[in-house]
C-alpha cells in the first residue's frame, strides 16, 4: 500500500508540475499575442488617418481644378466676346477706310477742278492785263484825241458810222474786259489770297516726277491722278503757310532717318514775337507744267545764277536722267 500511495503521489506531483508549466506558457503566449494585436491596430489607425488626409487633399485639389476649369470657361467666354467685338470694330474700321477713300477721291477731283479753274483764271487775268496795259498806253500817249482823229479820217458818212460802230464795239469790249478782269481778280482773292492783302510763299519744290507728267499728257489722265502725284509733275509752289505750320518746333524726319530742318520761313519765324503775324490759315499749291516753264535758277551769295531747269528741261549736272521720259 505504501508503495502504491507513493506512486500516486509521484504521479499527482508530475501532473501538477506539468499543468503549472503549461499555464505559464499560456500566459506568455497570451501576452505576446496581445502586444502584436495592439501594434497592428495602431498601424491600421495610422493608415486610416493618412488615407483620410490624402482623401481631403484630393478633395481640395479637385475643388481647385474645378475652379480653374470654371475660370478657363469664363476666360473662353470673355475671349469669344472680345473676338466678336474686334470683328465688329474691324468691320467699322473697314467701312471708315472705304468712306475716307471716297472722300479723298472726291477731294482730289475737287482740287483738280479748282486747279484747272485757277490756271484758266490766271491766264485770263494775264491776257486781260496785257490788253489793258496796251490800251492804257495808247490812251496815255494820244489822249482822247485819237478817237476824234479816227472819226475825222472817215472818207464818207457811211464810213463815219462804221467807225462810230467800231468805237462802240471797242468801248463795249473794254467794259467787258474790265468786268472780266475784276471777276478774275475776285476769284483769285477768294481762292488764292483768301482776302489777305498779301501772302508769303509757304513752299517751293522742283517736282521731279517727269514720268508721271509724260504719261498723264500721253493718256490724258492728269485729272485722274492722286494729288500727291499730280503736284510732283512739275515745279510747284504754295502761297500761304508752310507745310509745317504750328509744328515748326517739333522734330520731323525723312524715311531715311534724316531730320527735316527747313521747317520755317521768315514769316513763320515771327511767331516767336507775335503769333498773329506768322500764320494765314491757308496753303494753296500751284503746279507749273514743264512745257509751260521757261527756267528755274538759283542765285548764290556772290550773285551768280545756277540753272536747274531751262526751257522746261533739267540742265543741272546730275539731273539729266529726269529728261529721259520726254524722249520716249
């Protein structure tokens, strides 16, 4: 019995030791598992927070992109409206250009007509002036007696009547000539002098477009050429203000970059003392055709003359090529 009791005791002790060691192992394993689970939960929570943060950033980026899209659409609409406005402005400008071209053409025709009328008036005035000078000279030299002398030289009564009729015609002609002379004088005062007692020469240019002049004469198109070409078809001068009136003190340049220094004459210089004496408010160009021109000469400081044009042709050395169109 004692041996059996001892055997049971040993067996029970072994079982108790085995269970005790097993429980300790379970406690260790449970502790380790609990530590692993807590770390995993924190990692997942951190991942969730990071994902939520990235989600919010994406939402912000999406909002920014939507605002950019909206701004671009607004700019696109504004640009379309701007282009539409530009098209309307362009159409208006094109219409204004067309209207201005028509006005320029009408003005050129008016200038050409006025120039022709002016040329005719100047010619009539010169002829009438010459005729009146001759008539006045005869009357001054012979007095009124030349009429009586002519009447007394009649060979018959019928001749006397014829001479009387002739004298009536002469006096009627004189009256008409005087009337025409005064009308021409008025035309010149209205269209050239503009009722000034005198005018300065505001411009003088040689005019070197002989090609245009010859073509205009050949094809009878002088009245159809633009004024800026027509005025260069012969020497021309202007009476009245200079081309630079009221702008003499502002620098101006040629296309080659050289400054135009001849912007004044002795009349426009008076603006520095009394501006009322410097300007006339008019500028009338008068062109002299080459075929109606005798000569143009300059006078140097010593009084010597230098010919530029003689008998309507260029003679100054270096200008001979300008005569070539006349020979074609």
